[in-house]
C-alpha cells in the first residue's frame, strides 16, 4: 500500500509563494490535542533532560522540548507537516527549533516582526543561508493547542509581505522585561517578550499597514505554515479566562547553518549552552557539515525510523 502524500498541490504552492503562508490544516482533533497536552504539560516542569539550564520565568525554557519529550519529538516528524514543508524547502529538511507560545488573559499582543537570521536578540545570526539565495529565515509551523480567536490573541499576517525585510536584525535589541511589557502600537497593546521590536526598524518613520492585516483564527489541533520573513504579529488576549497556546516548529533546508560559529545561544538577557542542542533531520539525509545533528532524543528515543526519506 502506498504511503499517503501530504505535499502541497501546485495551486497551494502558488498561493504560498504569493501570500507567504498557507492553512490552516487539521492535524489533531480537539480532543486528541487536549489529551496530548494533558500528558505533555507535567513533563514540561521536569527539566531533567531539558536542553537549556535557565530560570523558569525565562522564555527560553519553552524552547526545543522536542529534544526531550517524546510526544513533541513525534510531533515535529508528523508527515502531515513534513511533507508540506518538504514541498517548499526541498528534500533535505531539518527542524532547528520548537517553542510553546502562550498568551494568557490580559496579555499584550505580539509586536509586528519578521525574522531572517533570528539574530534579533543579540545581533548575531542564528541561521546562515548560502549566499545569493532568494529567501532566508525559516518555515514556521504553528499548531494550535487551544483555539485561537481574535479575542484570545490569534496571530495576524500581512499577506505578501515576506519579500521585503523592514527590520535590521544585526542591530540587536535591549532586553528589559519590566520596561517592555507592552505599549500601544497600531491601536493595540503589543510587546515582544521583553524586547521592543520597533528598535530594529530600518525606517523609523515607517509603520506596518494594520488595514492589510489578516487574523489567523484556528481550532485546537490545526496548524498554519508561514515564512518567518512574513510580517506577523498577534492580538492582545482580551478575555477573562481563555488562554491561547500554540506550539511552533521551525524548519530550514539542511544546507542552512544553524548557530554558526558559536557554542551558546544569547537571548532574553542570558547566554545558554548549546551542549545538549542538535538539529533534527526530519526529511532526507543531508545537513551542513558544521551543524550539530542529533538522531536520538535527550530522553533516548531513536529518531531515525521517523525520518521521511
């Protein structure tokens, strides 16, 4: 029996190229994702094998738990995701980061931003594409653990904005969570995890076109695929009791260098060792020779049988 193929159709690829995003698609039923998260949540507090040693209030503790929690390891290999990403990036695909992104009742929205090198926190690139390629950044796959609505802080995209970078990540930003909890920007209370992303604007007089923004509402268990270079943000959570929670997995072609020439990730006011970090080959066989690669999770799971060849 032939394996089911979830690759994007030619029409879907054309729309993705034009808009910079596609979806949502259904991966889990709402009861499935609720059951999965119910099992994962207590494991998040067990940092025995967690990849980074950081205080619990620092956002990097939400990073890369696919490296030590089996259900999240299996998630980044899901063929419904990987086949679609592979049809964008080509045969050799690595997952280089995951993170949970919660938005609690009363939280500010997220600043409009784009990511090419992901060096916005320190000014030092975390991704390095080969020279003369049209695109950089990553393909982000954002999966709703809960429903995402305009009231509880769903994402917003500006379609077609991925071809022009409006920010200079090499400038870096100052980390000050007390000062940058949120400011009114474009009519909404917004912030960026202790940073102010407007610090990176190339043109200080420019502002995003809020009228062009599209709200990305999703049901729990659905996912959307978008380029990190697409202008994206999120609305504030104005509810009294509805948390919005997403899990984003970030993918790049194997030829991209990840954390080039460094043994530490510098974000959120700290410097964290990459000793336990490794990219995960989810499709194909090639990755750049300088990349740290892991084929076994920090909890001992053999990832090789999960790879889409």
